């Protein structure tokens, strides 16, 4: 049974979410403040559902603490539905962003979708090589010549989408689908252009003359370089 930590200061909303999740077979724990939730982070949860606006802080603070402890799914739940807050939350490592008011069925569908993505990667190890880059997919980590490159979650997803289709031209729509999944409604072409520029500045030797991520005029982008992917099941005792 998957365990979900629900951090929501509105007790009525929190109880409604917990009841609906229980009906779907989930086990939940409810917290109403950052302080209360921080004390629970040593427990084992399969997913974190975080309200952004909390009485003693915000969900962004909790997301940072969760990411320091490991890679567990995080979904933000908030009344703030503008693109700036959404991109900021996803940049911090959140997997999805649900704006209030929401339909309970939609929330549960998104929770199940995020959990499926994580569970599909469990028990596997994969490395993808793109030129001098090595992408460690189970750790969401990237190195160049042995030195780690610090990427935001969106930059990492963008690189992974391109490297996973190396040599293929991906349209902007295909890339947006790969990066944002169900949160794509909040992203436009200008945002994608900004992230391509930011990513090139971190991985290219000469960002003005990119060799790893090339623009195919009128069509989209493609990752260029010899691709090597090694996937195997981890041995467990």
C-alpha cells in the first residue's frame, strides 16, 4: 500500500483528500504546517502532496528538504496557478502541480500517473552517453568528463528527452510533452527556448556553436553524438 504525506493547512480540504485517497487504497498522513511535516520526513512515504502556502512557511521549503533526502515524488497543491510559480516549483524538483480548485478524480489520476513513472524505474539501472556527457537516469545526475553538472529538474528532463531520441529531430510539441507531462498547459514556446539556452550554457563547450543540442530550422531540435545506453536489473539479495 502506497503511503502519501498530505501537507495542507485547510483541514476540510485535507480531510477530503485523505478520505478520497483511502477509498483508492492509499494510506495517508496529514500535516498542517511546515514544522509538523518536517518532523515526519524521516518516515517512509511514497509520495508527497504539498500545499505551497502554509502558516509557517511554504511547500517549496519542504520540497528542498525532501529532495535532500532522496528522489521521492512531489506534487504541489496550491491556489497559485500562474506560470512563474509552476515553473519555480518544477525547477525545485516537483513532479506535478495541481491548482485549486481541483476535481478529486483529476488529483487522484495525477497521483497515480506520477507513482507509475517512479515505479517503472525501480529495479533498473541505466546510463546514457551523449558525447562527453553521461546521464545516470536512476540518480537523475549528469557528468561531463567526470565532473558533475548541476541541472534543474526541467533542464534534466529536457536533456533526457533529447538524449533518449539521439539523432532524431524532435518537434517543440514532442519536447514539451516529454518535459512537462500533464503540466504542459502552463508552458509556451518562449519558455522552451529559454531552457534550451540555459541547458546549452551548462553542457556545451561553446554555447554559441552547440555540438550536442542542434537546432533544425523549421523543425525542432536534435541531440547529436554517439549514444550508448546500458540498462539492467539490479541484483538484490
